[in-house]
């Protein structure tokens, strides 16, 4: 049995993987400075795996803490997956592959191996990433913008009259209060960029395009975009499962 782990900037997600496929996924929000108690709680019922494959975008300190926990409890070291020039039919667009996040790379190779088509891949996490994929498996590069929470924080910090909106539902169209205006405005700005990218890609690929969205903020954005998106909440895990299965 393999343990697949996706460490984002806000959440840690994991699933068990064997010849039968992946188990149900688990996820927790975590504090980068100290999250070992969460592992004690979440992983104590897991039998020691044969391998631990990790996608980590949270930095070396988080990786070190995870490695220490695995060594202490399971006497094994995690394998931190890295971006490559090619993998599973996909060619990386980046000249310096160290500049591409492993989560984005795994999402791209997972999308290609599932759909085998040109694709627009959106990840709505702490940051919003949009990656393009050509119809031959060529990664086209991507865009990165702040996620909605970061956009909102910029307004809180740089203006006098705007305060944190609290729990506000995202709507479309004009708002009649400031909190709704901030939340919906930031969300619609993200959706507008996504629509522009999809529009341009449809022109290039004769509308034979698969649009995929993932990440914790996907539910809000998918209802605002004009194009049809497939919601793949575990796209990074799907990429990890390809690597766990081998045969690249």
C-alpha cells in the first residue's frame, strides 16, 4: 500500500493507494509551524505504507517535519515528487522546471492521462493557477494570480472603509452592500480571467477543449464561469497515483 500526500499552502490531503485504486480522501487545514499533532490524529489508524509519495508546495520546513514524523513512526522516508521535463505523455513548457510547482505539474499530467485532449486546467487554491495543455500533450505554460482570500486581504489592509466580510455567499451581478461587493467582485474577477483564457484556447483548438477545475475554492468559481468545467477535486492525487503506479 502507498500513501499519497498532497501538501498545499492551507491543507494537507492524503489517500491510500494500492492495486485496487485510491481510498477515500482525507483533508485537514494545518499550521505550517506545527502540524505533527494533526498527523498523530489523522494517520495513527493507517498501517505503515510501503511508500509515501508527497506533493509539497509548502517549503522545506514543512517537508522536514513530515519526514521526521514518518521516520519516527514508520521508520521510512517520504519520497517528495519533483517536476520533470517529460512525464506520462506530457512535455513541460518551462525552460527552468524548478519554477513550476509540483502540484501544477501533477494536475497537468493527470488531466492528459484522463482526457487525452487539449485542456485548460484551473486550480483554485490559496493562489489561482491556470495551465494550458495542447492536443499533443504539450504543456503550454500558465498564469498565477492571488486567490480570492488574498485579494480580499489586500483590500482590508490597503483601505480604510473596507473590513473583513465574514461568511458571505458568492453571487453574480451587482451587490447592495460592501461585504457582498468585495466577495463577489473578487470572485467574478477570477472567473473573467478564466473565461478569457478558455475563449482564446477554444479559438486555437477549434473548441475541442477540456476544461478542468480543482482546488478548495472551485465550488464558488465554477458557478460563475461561462464555459462548462469538469470538477476534479482530487486532480493532484490522481497525478500522484500515476507515479505510484509507474510506467511513465
